[in-house]
C-alpha cells in the first residue's frame, strides 16, 4: 500500500500533527483525506520528495557488463577493452570508456597512444 503525505491547509491553525507533513498509509482506491485525524482541521495531500531513484538497466547493458567482467576475470583485456569501448560509444558512458582505456593498458597498449581518447573525454566534461 502506498504512503501519502498530508499537511494542514493553514499551517498556523494546524495541530502538532498536521502543522508539519505527516504520512498516512492508504490503498490506491482510497479517497484522499481532507481532515486531520487528530484535530479534524482541513488538510491537503502534498507531493513527496522522492528519496530513492529506480534505475532500470536494459537487458543489453546487463549482457555486455557480464561479458566484459568475464573477459576481465579471464585476463582477456583486449577483448574486454574492445567491447567496453564499443558499448561506451553506443550509450555515451564516460565511466565505461575509462574502464575500456584501463583494460587497453592492461592488454599492453601504450598509454600515450590512448591520450587522444582521454583528452577527448576531458574536453567533453566541460560542456
């Protein structure tokens, strides 16, 4: 059941309970409260600040992450780097791009040859 927040319509006239936002557990089909359960004064439902975010990850992203991790566990750094690099370009993920560069280094690629990738990442952060 969802939790809804309410407060007094006139905060100066509310009781201790409704002068500040308070929570009520209600069913989806229940009518919103219009009177404070304590003082019976008029109240209104307020919009709650969301304190958590739901992050949905696509099946493709999960599959790619699993494959990259598997390559890394097996020491197949160039495979991991190439997959991470391609996927980071596709989804514009700077953290995945950095991971790809780190894997390229572990695969034995010269870090100086990767500087152009790093500088293009850094210049994109300022925008």
